[in-house]
C-alpha cells in the first residue's frame, strides 16, 4: 500500500509538538506540506519536519497529492476548514473542540458522510495507556458499578505553551476561540468520562466563569478560564468535572472513580498512573503510561495520529468517531447554557 500523504493547516504548538512529529514517525504516511496564515510559522514547521509551504488553504486542498489533512487552527475556523477539506475529498483529523456551535458540528459530520471520508476529532485522552487500562479494569466487572466520580484537567494556561507564549494568544479571544478552558480542557474530560463509563450525559449543572486571566489592557479575557460542572450520567452515576487555566502549580489531569467494590484512581498518584483501592483496603498499583503534560519538553506519542492513519488505511470508523465527538460538544454547550441561565440543563 502506498503511503498516505498528509497536510497540516495551522502551524502552532499542537502541530509542532504532536501532529507533525507523529506523522513523520509513522512509516505509513508522509507529511507533504503545511499552511498557516502566519507564513513564518509554516516555514519553521517545514524546516523542522519537511514538506512544502503552501501559500493558501485552497492550494493545499487542490493538490491531488494530498490524501488527508490535520486541522490545527483556531476553534472558530474548524468547521469551515473541515467541511471544505471533506468536500475536496480529503480525510480530516480536526483538533478539539470540534466546532463552536452544534449546527456546525452536525454539518461537519454530514460532509464526511457525503464525501465518504473519515472525520476524526483529536480527543487524545482515550489513547493514554492508563485510561485504556482503567477501561479494561472497569469492563472486567471487578470494581462493580461506578457510583460517583470526579475528573479534573487543570494547568496554568495556554499563554505558557501556545505558539504566542503570551497573553496575546488567540485562546483568550472570543472571536477566535469562542470558549475557553471549558472547550480546551473540559471537552477532553467529557469525552473521557463517557468513554470510560460507556455512558452518555443526561443532565449538567455548571459554573463557567472568567476569574483570573487578563489581557494586555488588564481586563478579564473574553472566554472562561474555569469551569466546574456536576454531571448526571444516563445510567445513574453522578460526578464532577473541573477544567481550569489557573492551576499555577502542578498540572492536574486526574480522574477518580468511586465504585461499588472500591476506588479507581487514574493519574492521581504521582508514582503510579493507576491505583486501585478495594473495599478491604487492599491495593493494586499499575505503572502504565505516564501522564502527558504541556510542560513536558519531550512529548510522547499521543496515539491520535496513528489511529487516524490506521482508520484511513483500513477504511474503518476511527477510534474517535465524529458522532461521539458531537455528544461531547452537546454536553459542553449544555454546560455553558447551564452557567448562563443558572439552571440544570437536560442534555
């Protein structure tokens, strides 16, 4: 089988740390080129990882050599670019959040179906080895039913790791990002909890607010920097989800599941990615897959790119199908509505 030729749209931090190096390391694909509205960023990525610099999105999408694209641009552009790429016959891997409104999410899915092309969303938490192991433990039945849970994703904010590395980052601008920590971090954990529990979210009650982050004029940024949500799952479990850009110490990417037969702690113990505490206080520890953080100088393979290429090669539904990504987006929009109206929202 010939290699899958890939292009990258948007050459910021996520492209340099994840997409480009993981495409280059995958023997079944080839990075053909990249595009960014900031041509210098595209040149930097091209110099580091190879491939040409396209002068426009249309030039890339009109190139018959390109089979698939990664969309790593600002949130507000995801839908337009994904739909355009799908209509041009390209497979699409899109960074999260999928889009900035549910209509665009649905239209992206419809475009993928009509083009008969793969549309995958980059929810990388599913590929973390500790999460895979935790799902296996849950499926074994040894922990019994999940009764309650708490899941957290917090770090010090995108101004410390994004391409700008400043408070001028597009992540802080409502016109480009639309949502803040809720969509940057919370969406990951919504997808994860539904995947781990093999369940959907039934109701949400949330607080989304801007508590600390300020722009260059000293004013609070235009998007949320914190979200705390109470989630009720359709099968009955209740839990909390916290997403924050104001964890100014260590990053927290933990999930704790309180089950009928014990407690399953994931990325909560710094020495062991999984800790199982049973009813009789016996403990089991699993050293599988250290948690990835935005402060890591050397990034491990996320698994997202390999899964995307594998789905294309085998003409099968990707590991993160767009239909499940839409479920997570519906839940995020419900959280925002709940916070805005100060009511519980049925999803």
